[in-house]
C-alpha cells in the first residue's frame, strides 16, 4: 500500500458547504455539504485522483509544503492522506482437499472470488 499526503485548500461557500482544491493537482476538485463531509470528500477525491494517475502511468506530482500555500482570509488548508491499494491480481498456489475442489466445481462457484470474500471478512476490510 502506498501512502500520499497532500495539502488541500478548503473554500467556504455561502451555503455552509466547502469546495476543496489541491494546489499540486490541477483539476482535482471536490465539494462537501459540511466540514465533516468535506474532509471525507477531500480524501475520496485525492484517492481517486492518485489512482487515476497511477492507472494512466502518469507522474505523481510532489506535494507542496503547507507554508508555501497562499490562502485568502476565509480559506484554510489541511493535509489529506490517501492510501492507495495495489489492485492487480496475483497468482498464488493454494491447497484444498480434492472433495472440496469437486464441490466448488459442482456448485459453479469461483474459487478466487470465494477466497477473496473470505479473506476480506477475516481481515475486516470492505
């Protein structure tokens, strides 16, 4: 898992919502209906932006120092973290009893999918 931390600028709007921009990631913009929602949306948009750059094999810009960000009096900046998971499939050799493999085949289940679902449940991940 790769971790990225970028400063985000929060622009308050007249309806108490916030527009979020990233000085280092032109075009990465989001909005939140409240401050809590804006913090959530900031992380989601950063994660999606970095995943997009990674998928397209584009360079990921360096993050600016918070002290270098110019803000208007009503704006504030906050550091936002994105954890990027490598979703590529890997091949692993697993051993299961023959009778269990026969049952999987008979039922039409995908052994890979069942294994992934079981691991997610066991690891408490979404």
